[in-house]
């Protein structure tokens, strides 16, 4: 299995450095992408198809909420799970808005290493199982279709 690809979006270089350090010092291996710009991050997400996106809420140019909306409205990226990360927008109403917009989880800043890794790893595990389920369903549908075609041929040849 390939190393999971994670896109980290934040306008603060120190936050991105901290997140990368935590990921690189963990027991797991990740391919880490990052962006200081929401617009650039959306382009990266479309091109690179990360397994997980972690975005800051408050950024100049485009907010984390708007990033989520754009990613969820794009057919090529809508299935990518997104975790909202914020130090300011931490109320229950903010959490609710982030989840309603399409975030799957919420991380508060300053980043707690244990919480950060636990949320990332649980989301990547869920994503992995979801992808495996889709692959199995697709194979099952193909098998049913092949069996149906074979049955039709048998019926046609026997009549």
C-alpha cells in the first residue's frame, strides 16, 4: 500500500512546519503536501488527489469553509475527507458549521500531537476501508454482470 497522501493548508508557516514535524516523527509514513494559499490548495487537491486534507479555517483570500465547499462541489475531489483546523473558531456553532459544510472532523490549535495523529490515523483508516468497500462492490457488480451475460448466452444457445 502506498503511503497516505495528506494535504495541509494553513497561511501560517509555523503551523505547517509543526504539522509536518509531527507527521514525520510518527511511526507511520506519509506523503505530505502543503499550501499557504487556499486557491493553490484546491488546485493541488484536484491534481494530487490526497487521501486527506487538513485546512485552517481563517486565511486571507479564501477561508477553510470556502475551500471545503469548492472541494466538495468538485466531482473529482468530493470524496476526499477534510479535517478543519482552527485556533479561533472553536465554538459549538463553528464546529456545527464546519461539519455541515463537509468537514469530517475538527482539530483545535495549538496542535496537540497525540490528538492530531489520532484523528489523522482514524480518518485514514476509515478512508481505506471505504475505498476497499467501493472496490469490492465494483468487483461484485462486474461479476454479476459477467454471470448474467454468461447465463444469457447459455439460454440463447439452448433455444
